[in-house]
């Protein structure tokens, strides 16, 4: 998929987000508050990548789009709901000034199906990609940055 690479803010979490899935998040770290504010202001997604208990992050993740801000606190913390969009492979990681980011490549979409069939196929494809990535590469990008 050469040429499809994009830079995406990256949020490492001890969870896997799949396409079509809704997930509530509590945003409290300054760098992630800045990241979510930017995503909201620009209407852009960010990436969620699974991070294990050892601090190692996978190379397969899922784009997430904020679909609802359920609560804003005086200190800047946020409660939000995100929706998983499309899976991606992390090609490179870096700090984009105010928050973590990475160069990512979208993974190929499954063939056209009904909406419910498309969601099920996307979930299965993303889960298979994470499992394959973990098995073939030890499941780590070597990143140890904390999330929150």
C-alpha cells in the first residue's frame, strides 16, 4: 500500500479497539488532553495501539474518532466515547511536539459486504492482524511510553 502512509496521533492503551466498536475513555494526561483537543478541533481521528503490561506496544492498531464528549472537567480532563474506524500498521513512531504520533499505513479493507457483515469482517481482520503481528514479531515495537 505504498503511498497511503499518514501521520496519526498515537495513544497506547492496554486495550484493543476494533472497527465499529464504541469505547469510553477518560483522558487525564496533559499530552493526551492536547491530542484529543486537536482531534476535536480538526475533526480528525487518532490511533489506538495495544500496550501490554511490560510497556511494549504492538505495530497494529485502529483509528479512533471521538463521537461524543460526555464530560469536561475544570482541570481539562475529559470523558469521551470513541468509535473504531479502520485498522493500520505502525511504520514509525515519534513525538509530534505535544503528543506521541506515528507514520501509519492503513490495512486493506475486506471486500464489500452488508454493514453488519462488513463490521464483523473488519473486526476479524483486525484481530487476526494483531495476533499475526504478536506471533511473528514478538508483539513489540520497543516503545515504553506510558498512556493516560
